[in-house]
């Protein structure tokens, strides 16, 4: 008998407590799978955010530090100074990275910090119960914009990958989506490249993962994946913004 | 013979941190402590250390959090409003139990306040400042030499208690110059030795142990209560073992001053002047603000008629003095605020007023 | 000497803080207790600057003073503002090059020093004006020995500034102690 799928060494054998249909599980697994395949789980230190994935350390089988809300890039900068040869990453949601933590992510990118940031964008605050995120789409309903977000009241949704791609120190920037098997495979490739950039000490690597939140979007899991395709991807195009030659093959 | 050097306070503090093995400094400019990041940016790269000029105090303290969790010896400095910005993460450092030495070169408040010396941070530094049940151990030097010695000690205490330790200096100590004996150079910890010295630190599990996860969030409140209770005995131990103070002339004192930091030097000058006028004054100088040296007050003589808290705040320390005195003597207050300093003559005058009214 | 309290004031850029620091270094080399305390404020070019130096055989309590034994003023506003601080019998040093006002007190010893004039005429370098004043203070009020000041120079003027030491030592001896040339 041939094994076609098994539990990855990078994930701890514990019950996954995210909502059914949430793509945090896929994002966790992809990052851990890549680290496992590179055989560097033992030299990796991760930083978890505030938000649903505040509990990422329960599932990821690497040393982990939980950051105050939004400060993960600063925390990772400190870790990387003590352990410059370890793999370091931050895992952050849209409230954490694109709202309260904009200063930290922008300046870590500017310094060309040699760690990776995985930005999970599901266009809503999950843990606090569905409030408007900086990335909530125009017309999208949330508990703090019950009739849908308007440009007049809240401005346009923030495009973080486009913003980060303007920064010299951010040498690798790519947006991927976790809505289909094909896109999940592309996401894994992007994560691999991000860690390659770190391994070669080329600069800051940023991967935005368009994700689902069936609970707070009020949709069944499968419909939520469809909503990513129909609504998120048109506004947040899936593409590679920057990639250094050294890892582009 | 020891190396003697004339040094500006802020530079001496930075040098003391480096000689205590600090190799990681993260800072953001704020007056009156700017010589510290300037010194660190020059000196740390020479010895294999790291300096980052952070984008804010919020980022600086969180860089310190990451470096301390990774087993690095970290130094952080700021001044009152900057320390206020850092309080959330100081609470987290205490919760996760990480050793970090924090220097507060205090200035006038509230708000952005003034840039002149003050002690209005007393409550901020002794009562937490952040949320939740924890303490920060606080040393209060009154000379540059003492500050350097306290910084060296703070690193040992921070490691022993696995807790943030603060040095509460002020703009006067930061800006003035005095000759100092340079402390011995303890050298830094090599990255490869971190696991040996700090087995709890994040280094990557190297497939040799389970992964370490450090977190201050507890989604089950009963577990959080158990956790707080598990570390609380160290604060009881600190109260027993860490309180430090100096006394002067308590035996025959009619009036006893309580004063810390640079204000205690001005109080000493006032005591000389009072002596000339036949008023015998003593001094209790807390060298730690938390734990506060409550037992020092048991040394006060029966002849003493009045206790006076002399401080650059509106009686913030006086609250602890009243707790220590427990109604045994009347407690008065001599204070200036906002960055204004006390003058020895002013202390003399106000002391006489308080004694007359009584 | 039990204790000497020195107050030096002027514009930022006149070397007021440096004069104080050099005195503090020299006092340390004479094994005295010493404190140097500057005024500080927002960094503004041309703002006022002053510092207090206390030299003592005993431990120094407060590094701040409300009165002083020696007062040096490098500009006019400082004379007006700080003249009252000097104790009766104290030494006042006035930078005569830019201060046209006379002092108003008769109970003190007044020394007029044409810092810039001497710096240009005798030393050929306008920038040594503050060292001319330092020399006058040492010559008239004692304070520290020239040998200790030479050590202070060696501690402060290092690297590219080391070449200034001989000129600065010359500047120390350039004031002849004559009174106000306008008298």
C-alpha cells in the first residue's frame, strides 16, 4: 500500500479548534509542511498574533512566541537579532497586520528584516465577532457596518500587498488564495519561495493569503470558498508583486 | 586601582548595561535620554551586539520582548511618556516571565508633560502601569555611580526572578556628569550557550525537545488563575529580600524626611542647612520603590515628631509612606511638580512651616 | 578649599558647556569630588546654555545651586539674568568682547576678559575664545592647577581634535589679567 497523505510532522497531534470551513487550518499546514520539507522545523521560531490565530502555537510544532496585537514584526525583529541563522516568521490576520500593526509591518519591511510574514486576509474581525476590518470590501456587511461598508464612512479597503510591494526592503511579495486545490498548491509555492528568500538572507518576504471566514460571513464553508473567488479576488488580485532572481526559478 | 572616568549619566547607564553583558538595545528618541540610543548605536556593533532605532516605543519594547524570549540580554530605555506607551508589553513581559532591564529617565507629566526632571512616574512604575496582577522591581539611584551599580545588579535580579526590572532615574541624573568607577566587564553570552544558561529560551527545538510556546493569553480563566498563583510567591519573596534603603541621622531626628533619587540629594543639602539652625533632621531614602522598604520606618526614634515625604510629585510616594508609618507619626508633604525642582532653602522653609503648624 | 560652586552661562555654541566639562575633568584628576550639571531644553541653535560645576573635598549633595562662588557670563542676557547668584566677594568673569553692559554690584570682584580679541590677536584663531575665558578663570580664581587642566585637554581633545591641545594650552595663558580696557 502506498501512503498518499499523512499528518505532517510540523503540526501537533491535537484537535484543531478553528471553526469548520475556516482556512487557517490550510494556512497553518502549508507553512509547517514547507518547513518540514526543508527539514528546518527544529531551527524555526514563529510569532503568533492577536486574533483567531492567537492559538497558532497550539498547533504548530515549532518554538513560538505570542505577540501583543499588531507588534509581531517588531517581536520577530528582536528574535532575529539573537538568532540570525534561525528561520523566523510572523503569522498575522488583517486586523492585526493591516490595522493596529501597520507601523510595525511597514518598518520591518523597510529595514529589510530577514524573516517571513504570512498575512491571512479574510476581510473581517473573526475572534471578536465579525466587526469591519481594514480589508472589509465595499458593500460587505459586518457588525460595525450592518448595511455594508461605504467609502464615505470608512474609506476603501486596504491593499497590503500593493503597499508592501512599494518598499525596497520587501524583496518578495505575493498574494495567493486558499479557495481551490490549484490555488492552495500555488500558495505552497509562494511560501516555499518566501522561506528561500530568508534562507538566502535576501530581505523581507511577504505572502498574503486570501482566506475564508464562513462563521462571520454567514455562509456555508463551500459557499465561502466561492465568495473568495467572486468577491475577494476581483478586488485583491492574486499575483506575484516582487520576487528576487535568486529564487524565481 | 579601578578605572575612574568622568561620565554623563546617560552614557554611563548605557556603558553599565554593556558591561553587564547587554548585547541588544532597541530605542526610540525621547528627551532627556537621547545619549543612550546614540551611545548604543556607536558601541554595540563594535562588540557583536545589535542596535535598532525602532519606529516607536511600542516597537522598541516588543523587539526587546522577542530578543529576551530568545535568551538575549536586553536593555531598554525611555522617558515617562515613552514608558507609558510600553506598559502593555511590560505587563506581557511579566506574564511570560522574561528578564528585561528597563531604564526610565523620568520627566514631567502628565501627558507629554515637560522634559525637565520629575518623579510623577512613581505610581506608573510601582503600581504596574499595565493591566493585571504583576509587579515590576524598581530601583531608584541618586548618583550616576549608584545607577551603574544598580543596572549591574538589575540584570542579576531580572534573571533570578525572571521578571522585568526598572531603574527609575530622572533627567538630572541622565544629564549631569560625575566621576565614576567603571564596573567590571562581564562579557556577553554566546548564541551557542543560550540553551545552557537559559533552558527556557526560544532557540528552535532542534528535534531534541518539545517545542516551547510562550503566551500571555489564557482562554480558560481557571488556568490563568492557577498560573498567576504559581508565580505569585516570587513577588512575596521579593518583598522579603529585595527592599533596599539608606538612612541618615535617624537617632536624634526631630523630623525625618523620606526622599528618593536626585531629590534625596537636594534633601541632604537641606538637612545641612537645618542642622545649622538647630533642627535635627534624618532621612530614609528608598533605594527600591517596589518593593518599598516598609521596615525602614521601624528604625525611626521615639523622639521624632514629624515625617515629611519630599518628592517631585503630588504625594504619590507619600501614600506608601503613610502605609509604612501606619499612623505612628503625622506625615507631611513637600513637593514640586511638572519638571520644577526643589531648592534646599525651599525645603528648609516649608519644613519650618510644617513644624510650626503642628 | 572646601567647596567651589561655579556657574557658566552664555549662548549655545560659545563653548559654555565645554568650559564646565574641562573644569570637571581637571578637578577629577586632582582627586576632588565634582559634579557638572547642564541646563537642557529643546535642541535649538543659538539658544541659551549654562552649566553648574561643583568641586568639593566632601561628597556633593545637590548638583544644583541657587548661589555660586564664581560666575562666568559669555553674553549680555546672562549677566543680567544670573548676576544676583554670585555671593558677596565672589569672582565675576565677563566676556567683554560682546558684553557692553557693566555689572551693577560693588561687593564682588569683576574681571573683564576680551575673549575674542585675545583669541584673534594673540592666538590667531577666533575659536579659542572660550579657552581664553577658561584660562582667565583659572588664573584669577584658582579652581584647578594647569597641570590637571592639561590632562583634561588630553582626555577631551582626542582624535582629530588632539592637534588643538598646544594652541589651547597657549590660550590658557593668554589673558594678562588687566581690567576693563574701557576704563
